[in-house]
C-alpha cells in the first residue's frame, strides 16, 4: 500500500538521518508544524487539511 | 601536539567521541579485549532492524577500548549487552526516543572485587575506572556502532547525565538481605549484571527517622510523582543505602515487604491526576491524557474501593537493591522503563579462565 511519512518540523534532522540510514537520502516526507501531541481534535483536523495537498503530491495524485 | 594528542584529536574529528576524549584503539588492544571472551567477534549482541545496524562483539570491544576499559572488564561488558538484549527496550528503539533514557547496569557477585566496581560511597558519581568506563562503553557503542548521535538518530529532548555512564555495584557486604542475583536464582559466588532502562535518579534525604513506615512513605512520595507518568503506570529501582536497609531489616521487613508497601503508598488520587490533565488513558496510544480527550478512557485503579491509581505497575515493579556508603540516610529512586514486574534481566558473567585475570595494568608496566 502506498504510504507517506509525516513528521513535525522538530524531527527534520532525525528524519533525514533515518532516510540516509535506509539508503534513501532524498526520501520525500511531509513536515507539519510542531507540536502535535498537545493539539485539540479541531487543531489536528486543521493540521491535516493544511498538509493534505502535500501528501497527495508525494503520492503522485494529480489535481 | 604530541602523537597521543594527535590521535585523540583525530577521533574527535571523526565524530567518534561522546564529548570526552577517547582512547585511540589499535589492533593489539582490540585483540587483548577479544581474548577475554569465548565469543565470535562477528556475533551480533544487539541488532536494530529498524536501522539495519547492529552491535557485534568486535564493535563492542573497539568501543570498550575507546571508553577506557581494561581487557578484564570485557566479559562483564559482553554480559551487559546480553542483558540489554534480554531487557528489550534498547532494541525496540528507546535509545532514539525523546524521553532520553540511559542504561543502568547493576553488578553483583565477586566480579565487583575482581575488577574494582564501586558499590559504596559516591555510587552514581565519578572516581572509579570500572564503573566509569563500562557504563561509558555502552553509550559510546550506541553512538558509534548504531549511529545514535544526539540531535540526529538520538532525539532526546533533554537526556540525562546518566547517558555518559551509569554502572553501579550492589553493596552485598553491607546489605541485610540477599542480593538481586541470588533472589533471581543464581549462586552468591556467580557474578551477574542487570541492565535497566532508566530516566532520572532522585535523592531521598531521610536522616531523620527510625520508623520504617515514615521512611518508606517518604520514598513513596517520589514514586507517586505525576511527572513520571507518560503511560498508565511506571516502575522503579529503589536503591537503599545500607543505613536505610538495616533500619527496615532490623524491624523485620523483607525486600518483598518493602516493595509491597512502596507499591501501596504509590497511590495517586484521581483528583491529583485530573489537576495535571492525566486523569485518563488514551485507548489508542495508552499515554495518559485528560478526561476530555476524545480517546480518553478512565483507567480503573487496582483497588476498587479507592478512586485513583497506583503509579507503580505492581509490587514486583518496585525493585529493591542496596548500595552506597554506610554513612548516612540517603537513598535513591531510579525511575525505570522496565522491568514492569517481570524477571529483571539478571545475566551471569562467565568466570575468567585461571591466569587470565592478571591485572593488565601490571602487564603494561613490564
């Protein structure tokens, strides 16, 4: 199943290091503003709506 | 710069240090380390499939040299890796976590005297080569063999000073009770090491009382700390100083009694949990959340007659050991991620072949 990795901006460097460890230094993933753990349900929904175009873009879905 | 300094600076330039200088390792030193164990140098001691990397006996030995270990420390260190593997949290990724844990190694048996593991004064502090370098070797290996460097694959938000080194002996000679490895079925003359995943150590200042219940209630105040609660409940290793241990044992308390009492006194009322926004548990992440969280489930405590929870998972999740100097009433609570009431990862250390225990510091002088 096609999947897209999502992480908050605070994890950019670990995400890049992880991608490098797997041999995919240019691996594409979606960054969202930090933090997420303390967001309300509404805040989380907004975050999802903000990044959805980027997720679809990485999946190769054309508008 | 002289040659030694240049070699040390080379290690810094390669990114092979924990911030402190390392001992440059050559093949003779590596061979001396490997000669102390009956293990294949390519054997994997700890694999991290999520990274595609692993710690082999050889990589552990190179980093042991770099950390300042003597060859005679290596059997203990290899058993420590076996214990870390059995304990399980390291290979599941806890060393990469924002929590920022360290690995505490607890050493039992005659190996403490053989190689000079401190189990008395300044237990968690500096001054003892075996404690300092064996604990350091674990972290250095994680950084160099697994690539768990801070701010990269080690995502610790703050970490703990124990990440530099955390290796202690149990003070069996001044304990009124059987030591941990004997409780777990090993003979007293067998040496053992037990790895635990730890967060903080908190001092318990209790020089004021000779009443067991007062002492233990004082200690339990730290066990019931809401700040420790990420998941539903937690575990701890309570390191009693000999004075506290004797106070309890003289009054007829066994270690099991102490664990049971501390578990009972780790009760946190629901009102206290609610005031910190931790009154419930997420049914998805199992992290503590506020009651109004969409995934919240109010977790019933173990005691149906009281509204609240015991911060400790079970009496067995409160491990009691004795260490430190016999000079005052200062004990410690080590907050652990495990064991959560299962058998601690007590791992025997093979006895060294006769003749091989010769002090390698003597060899170096000849």
